[in-house]
C-alpha cells in the first residue's frame, strides 16, 4: 500500500459545546465514506451513545451528528493532515495538527476535552497546553484494534458525563 497524505474532516462542534471528543485522523473507511467512525467494528458510536444516553449506533449518520449537537458534544480530530499507509495510528507520519488551542478558546461553555486514544492525546495535549477551565481526559481508543474489552472502555468513557451534567445554581 502506498503512503498517501490524508486530511481530516471539518469540525462538528456547536458554539455551546460542553464536551469535545478528539480523535487522531479518520481511517480509510471513514475517509472513503466521509463519515466519522464509519468502520463497523469501531465502538465509538456505542460508547458515545452510552455517554449521552442515546442509541447512536442505531441511528443514521446525520441523526447521530444531530444527537451529539443536542447533547452539547463536539467532534473533531487533532491532526489536520498526515501521511499514512494504513488506518493504524502507529502508521501516521509527518502529522500537521489543528490549532486546538484556538478552538478551545472559542468555546465558552466547554468543560472537558476527551482524547480518543493515545495518539490523539499525545498530539492534542501538546496543541492545547494548559487550558485552565477545561478538564483534559485520555480515553482508551474506540478502535477495535485496541483490544481492551468494551466494558472496560465504557467505564472510562462514562467519565465524560461529568461535562454534560446541568450546572448547579449558586446559593
């Protein structure tokens, strides 16, 4: 397989997002279908659905995206473009990162940024730095290549609910 430069998708982030989930770079199947987490073995939609308490995996793609927006969840990738031969994050070379610090600064309601996998965390944390008001969380990758069981992944992903909890009024 030849090494090809791939580019990520546009961000799917509303101005009122409280939670931003960042992957690394879409894999071959996602790029071909122009959909985030398109590979049927990727557990992203099941995990994110559990976080927002909606059956995202059962919905069509546009309904999935709409449900994320309604739940105040944004979705994007840390890498703008990179060279890669396969869909593996370990195969990513010459990565150009997005300006994540600018995005985080533009989201006044943002409470948490979650990195979907180790590569996303390594690059994303460098780009964001110390965001102050925003909690950064590293998650086990939703990819089937990460052989940690679904229940173990889910336990970690459920920490994201803290970002979506209603604000408590001041006494």
